[in-house]
C-alpha cells in the first residue's frame, strides 16, 4: 500500500479485526496493558466509561474502524495508573510510542483526543486539522438537536459519540472545515447509545410552569410595547439562546478606522523603505492591496479581515509572520499553541487560553446575524470561518480580498 493515501483511499478495505475484547481487557490499567489490548483489538472500551452499553458501543465503534485500511486505534478508558497526568492527549502520545503510525481516537480524562501519526493519509497534518474542525462542527449540530429532546432531562453526548463522529468525518474525507456529516448520519447520534441522560424527578425547584408561563407572556407583551420588536428580540436572544462566548467585538466603525490607519502605515513603509528584498516588497504590497479592497465592505468580519491583512503586511515587511488568536484575531499578546480537544491545536492568546482552561467561553470574535442568535465567527459559513484569519495556513491571505 502506498505510504501516502487520501482519506478516501483508507476506506473500502479492512483491518484484521479480532473478536470482541476479552474480559481481562477491563483490567488494562497501565499504558502497556492498554497498548497490548489494542494490538489484539483496535477498539477498547472500559466498562466504567461504556455509558451502560459497553458491548454495543464496542461493536458500533468497531464497525466504523473496520472501514479503514490503515491502523486505527480507539480507546475509551479509565486514566492509566502509571502516568503522572491522566489527560487524553498524553495517553494518545504514549500509545503512539507503543503502537506506531496510525489514527488515534482516545479518551481517558476530559475531552476526546484525535491524532493522525505518520504519512498514512495524504497531507496528513492538514487532514487532521480539517477533520477535527469538521467533526467539532458536526458534534455541535448534534448537541443543538438534543436540546429539543431533553425537556426535564439533563442530557449530553457521551464521549463515545465524539469518537464516532471523528471516525465518520474521516471516512467522509472532508476537504473543508464546514464539510459536515449528512443529516441522516447526524441523527444517528441522537440514539440512546451515544447519549447520556440524567432524568430529573419533578420538584418544586422547577417552579409552576403554567403560572410562570402566563406571567412571562404578559411581561414580554408589555416589554414589546416599551422596547419595540428589535430590542425585544435581542433580549430574548440573550435569555433563551445557548450561551454565546463573550462579545469582545468592537464597533464596525472602530475596526474600519484601525484597518484604514494600518493600511496607510504599510503604504508609508513601502514608499520609505529601501533596504527590503523584492520578494517581501511584492508580498507586502499584495497583502496591503487586498486589505484596502475590504475597507469598503459593511460586513464586520470583512473589516476585521482587512485589519488582519494589513497587520500581516506589516509583519511581512519586518520579515516576520503575523500570529493571530484563533478565537479572536483582534487579540494580541501571548499567542501560543492551545488544544481545542480532539487532537486539534490552534494558536490562542493568553486570555482565551486561560478562560478555556478554566472551563469558560473564550472572548471570541462574534458574527452578528439578523433574525438568528449571534455566534462565534468560527461556527459560521464565511470564508473567515474556514481560514481562521490565518490561524492554520501562512498563505491564507491569497484567498481573500481579491
């Protein structure tokens, strides 16, 4: 088999897949024991993390793994007893050291970790990023759909669902971060196999729905008269929508002014600098020109793009690269790698890294949408959601401002 295959080419074959995991796999409590179990059967699900349906989960995940020609290892296990950190990312790296090249989907504590080790798929580094983002977006669609089913239940996707979605996305061979699973595929993850439900008994803590509903209706009617429909919509969005990361997005005019000033500064430097090689001058000029074309846009995300492009041109003139925070490209200071889960690492500022590490929402750049709840730009369908304002690819700017 060729050492470099497209994700599509890893399908339609099968790995030798052993019979269901032996009973003593449940006692695979060290890294070596987990690796040995995966050598026998590439899917390992510990009973304690099996969502009460360990055998069914093992069978469902095994069916997905059998579609691949390259090595795929799936481990949903208790944290191993012989490592100092119990994170999924560390266990993934340790298993890779034991088992070698392959696709790894691992969960031992916290979120599922996903990595592609080795040139077993074409452009494997970028393939991993695209698949991780597409899987994350697909999982979010599934989670949103669960809201309609929960009512008096606290329900959430089991980690096995994240693992299954990652495998399904890889099988789909995504070429775009917005390349989601089909509606039919997404719907399968509403099955109880993939969902953990904590049924809450009725109690007075939930209030009296009839009386509170009548009062709320009357209150909203009164507020509609005072505030007007548009303001009321914003209020309803704030109190009924899923939590949206902090609105750390400056006014459109302010972004346009900053971008205009930066474009003018780049122009000044281009005209004044004499000791700069021709290649950098050409690149910075093209980046400046693309930024200038976006200045007339009325779209907030386009104007942010103009500012980032202009700052990128400034960095090019200095012989440097311009690093941006994936969550909000307007953030500066302390840009370093940050794990999003599922094996994906993106650049992020110190503030957003700290917020996410503490379990809070990052201070994301928000896309303001009419008649729909606002959301972080990276959950949208714009070109900016695809390129992350340069978070993933140094040549991103060639695809915008043309």
